[in-house]
C-alpha cells in the first residue's frame, strides 16, 4: 500500500468524504483509482480510465494514460488488492459507515463489466 497523506484535514468529518479520500491518496496508485471512480481525471500526469473491467481470472483492467497518451487496458491489480486498498484508505480517513458505503458504491459503479459473473440460464 502506498503512503497515504496524514494531514489532519482528512480526518475532519465536516469535509465531504470524496475530498478526504482524494486528499489522503493523492499521488498514489490508489489515488488514481479514486480519481477514476469519481470521474475526475487530472489534466496531466498518469490516470486510469473512467471504467474498469474484471477479467475471468479476477484481475482488474483499465485504460492507463501516460505522458498524455491513453493506452490499451492494463492490469492494475486483483479484485482483492483493489478492494483491500480502498478499505485501508477508508480506515485511514476514519470514514463513518455511511461514507464508507458511499465509497464502495462508487467502486462498484466504476466496474463496467465483471467477466466472472455468470448469468443464470432459464
């Protein structure tokens, strides 16, 4: 897990949870995930796509921008590693249950397609 920022304002419950998690994770790979989840791609620097897919093997893939150029989707981690990093971020920011649920709802919305899901045949 990358080093998260320790600034006191990330613990301020009067600030929106979105601001707190972006501030705490800025400049880290989990910060790029958070920015993508919240549909906020920075104007410069590396960024992840506005959606991701989960492959059959449980790896998370998303387009990656480097040097101002969007490339093909790349593996950014496993479902478990992404989930655990987001959970650690929520713990680090001391999010309450409501804000934590909202953060994970944004994570679920970021997933465009989960290829592990099987539809029931009638």
